[in-house]
């Protein structure tokens, strides 16, 4: 039996050396592939749980919305309108009575620059039932008003402070209208 080997066209390759060099790399890549595949399957299972939880929460929201609309329809009935209106009126009185002028002035004192004075303060509840303070301030310079707004933005009791109007009086003092949302500290109110 005769074997013809032409080393010029098919050179000799040592398979053991090839697997020694590349086997470890191929094994690491295979392990990384398995890990990524496992992580993908786990993420897909977790996403399925999240989708299920979201569907359950959406169903609860729909049920609550249905209950709210039924309650609103019940309150809108002609026989219940006077009770609803009286309840809303009493709730607004209670809310106004719970407003603490002392607390507002103490919180304003913390943020008010020394060369600025409050000349008018009007608290009102907006459509979202959040206390909004409309105030007019007088000071020496416009920088004092800007400083007040910056301090209000950094305070935990005031949000969305805005300078809505500014001008000056005959003596050169700056008069400005500032609007801010007031957030009283709930823990302090419960201590009283």
C-alpha cells in the first residue's frame, strides 16, 4: 500500500498544538455564550413577571377609576348635590382653618434676605389642592428679589418660585410679585 503525501499543497498540521492554543479561548467563549444565554432567559422571565404585575396594577387602576366615576355620578344626582356642595364647603373651611400663618411667616423668615420685606401675602389653593402663595415684596435691589427666589428653590417648604412682575416705586425701591407653592412640614403639623 502506497500513501502519496504532497506537503507542498497540504502542509502538515499538528492538531494537538492547535487545540492547546485555541481550545482555551473557544472554551471561554462557549462559557460566556452560555452565561449570556442564561442571563437572557432570566431577564425574559423577570420581564414576564413585570408585565404580569403591570397588568394587575392597570386592572386595579381601572377598578378604582370605575368606583370613582360611580361615586361621582352618585354625588352628581339632584338629590345629593346639596350634600356634596355642603361637604365641599365645609372641607374648604377646614382646610383654611388648618392654614397656619405663623408657620408660613416662620418659613418665610428662613429664606427672606435682610434687605427685602413682604408687603402683601395671599394664600390660595390651586386646582390640584396645593397651597400657592402670591406675595408682593419690596427691597433695595432686584438682586435681593432674585436671591429670595433662589433661596425658595433651595428650601423644603417652597416649590416652583417665580418672579411674575417687577417694578419700582417713587423712591427707587424694587417692588416685585412672587408666586410659589407652599409645602408645610407634615411632621411639625402632627406634633401640635
